[in-house]
C-alpha cells in the first residue's frame, strides 16, 4: 500500500495548494492532474481531513470495516469495472473523500450500502436506528448529503472540517 | 409545454442496474432519479419486452454492469411528487419535466424510439420517497 501525505504550499494565487509526498519511501510520487486540481482547491484545513490517501485504491482499515464483506465486494467490482456508455470510472478522489469522511466517524456499527454514480462518485446509504435514511455522495471536492431524520439535504465542501463535523454529529 | 414534453398519462420505466441497487440490503442509490437527464423509456411507444430487450443489450454487461430490473412510474405521479415537495421542512414546489429523447444510431447502443429523459435531477429526499412507493420488477437477460 502506498500512502501519501499532504503538505501545504505557501499561499498560491486563489488559495493554498498542497503537495503530495510519498511518505513510505520518500521517493517523488507521480501526481496525476486530477490530484493537482483537487489540491489546488483545498485549503489549509485539508491536512487535518485527508491525513492519508491510498492512491492505489486500497481502502483504509476503518472504511474497510464499515463497508463489511458485502460492501467491499461491491467496491472491488466498481474498482475493476469498465464503464459503459455515458458513465465514468470510479473516481479516486471520491474514494479519498469518502475515506476522509469515514475516518471522522466514531461509530461504524451500521451497515451502509455502497453505490457508484454515473459520474464515478461513491455513495453511501443506510438507515439510522430510527429507520431514517441517510445518503452521502462523495464528489472530488464536496459531499452531498441527505439526513431524513433532520429533514435536511445539502452539500459541504470536502475541505471544510467544521461542516463535515456537523454532518458527523447529526449521524449520532 | 414544449412539443417534446410528455403528458401526465404516460407511463415510464427506469432500468435498475447493480450500480444503483444493493440486492443484499435492498437499498437504492439516490441516483435512480437523482441526476439531470435521467433515462427512462415510454410504454406508450414500445412494450415491456422490447424495452427490456434494449435494456439488456445496452446495460447488461457482466461483470461490469448487471441489469437487475426496472421500476415503473407515470409522468403524472412524478409531477405530483414535485408539486407536493418540501425541502428542509418548507414547501418547495418543483416542476418536473419529462421529455421525449428517442435514441437512434448511437454507437454501442440499440435504437430506442421510446427513450425519454427526466430533465432535472430530483432531490435525494424525493428520490427516497418515490422509491419507497415503487416495487422493482426483476429481469433476467438471456
């Protein structure tokens, strides 16, 4: 597994950028344009949200545990599938944003379903203890969510820790 | 109302693949009706068998994509959901438009004269409400 960490650049035009650095062996890591694009948009707080990203698509232990065997089987299928007409491949940044979100959960005792959108985003859906639906779609730069218990749907930027924490707290 | 907009009495079917439905847990993705230009097919133009044949040809590509079935809903029912929609606890009426978009000579796809699109993506809460009321009809592609 290759782990990358994020290091903040000095202020750069519209905001701060981040550099991805291979923390395993210290070698330079080849960064795809999409990673650079994402990094460009991210602010200072991203370091705290995305402490590590598995660039080879292996999920971190907490996300693996949350998805369970069924979810991981679906994840592997989505990872390996060739998109059909009009669909995108699974987005690595969506994987990263989902992992970053899951890493902030203190309770992972529920069993979500994993879906893949036509845009290549991952989506988690489940019902809370009261039977209310929860839906979260992980875009490369934002999370769209629906919390039926609170009759609320909206979106937050993937790099906004306080907003993400608000969602997490409402899941409890 | 544009010439392509479908009347309320038309009945639509929406294909469900394994990407959008978790068979083991019985849950649907919010994308079933959640994205702009959601593809549906019109039973006023083709029968079930013909539409399912097109779904199987275009969407059933195991292991990449498995067609599991379809759900059925009328344009009128969709519009009713839109009229009664509440967003974050407040009335938030939505105009739901379904337009005829026949598909001809698209690479890698069968012609589908019954193809139509739900113009705007429906909110996640509406998607959930609709899917709770629908029952998927299973399909086995040969």
